[in-house]
C-alpha cells in the first residue's frame, strides 16, 4: 500500500526525479531564478528549502547532507558562502513562485521560481534611511549669545529714553514758546523792527482812531441821555470810555462805520 506517499511524482521514476530536482536546484543556486512548469516549481520548492535551512549552520555534517542531495561541489560552496549569509535572518520561505501563464504547444502552466532575497523588485525590506543628528548648541555659544541680547536690550532702552526725552523737549517748547520766540527776536534784532512797524502803523491810523473815538463819545452821550431819561443813571450804568483801554483796542480791531 502507498498511504501517505502523496508527493508530486512528475511522471518520472524515483531516480530520474531526484536527478532532475538536483539539477534544477543547482541552476537556481547559480542563477537565483529559473523558468519551469508550475508543477516542477512547486516540487523544487519542497526540495531546496530544507537544504537552504541546513546551510545556515556551516558545518562539515551539513555540507555533506547538502552534497548528498545537490551532487555538485560548486553549488554547495556557493550555497554555504553566499546564500546562507544573504538569507541568514529569514526564518523560512526562501523561494517565491510566480505564475507566467500557459506555454505554447502543450498549454502547460509555466512559472518562475526565484530566491526571495535576490529580487529587489519584490523585496519588502526598505533601505535604511540616513538619520541626521542635530548638534546641540554648546554652553559657550549660549554664553556668547547672552551679551548680544543684552546689548540689543540696552540699545532699545536708549532709543526709548531718547524718544521720551524728545517728547518732553517738545512739550517744553510748547510751554515756553513765547519765551523762546521773544529770546529769538532779541538775538536776531527783530524786536526793534517789529516795534518800529507797530509805531508806524499806530501813527498812520491815529487820525482814523480819533474820528472813531469822537463818534463813540457821541454815541455814548446819546446813551447816557437815554439812561438818564429812563432812570438807569441811578443804577450806575454810565461808563467812562476814555478811561477804558480795552475799548480803544476794540475800536482798532472792529472800527464803527461813520453814520
């Protein structure tokens, strides 16, 4: 009976099948990927993966076991020197089978079998990114930075003090404007010029002012007579215009028209 002997016979006798799988395994180790039928690729996967697991431990015993199946010294040497280092961190699944469609002629299912770690296209491992470390600022740089900040603060304070001083100075000039103007006139000699011009203006308008005063006195006499007739004289409503200098200024600025 053949219970439990369910493995792919591949239409060949035992000896033929073993030699065929050994040759395919040596080609896979040499070229890292080969094209074959899907059935042979699955059979090769079961054949070579236990041998690759043995190659992780490089010992004479494991090399003899690998040579017993592969029957090629070159393939065994490459397996233990290169492939074992490449797949050292992988716990299993060293090969990958990719279906390629059907073959022309007999319409057989074709497939590609390859070593996983040698295919960069399908590899899931990402390259290590270069990490840049930022250097921390030393205490000397911090110490150097402090005086610069202090100088900047002192400069700002000086500017603020200057602005405040200018504002105070401006307010003082407003308060003492008359004094400074008078001093300026005295220094430049303009006070004499202005005094002379005022006197000339006053002399030129003296006749006009006298006529206005006469008219004002006539109007005042009329008002005093009206006040006497109406009884306002008793209340002290009579005003002496000649003794009031403000009235003369009023007449100079707003002269009354002659009737």
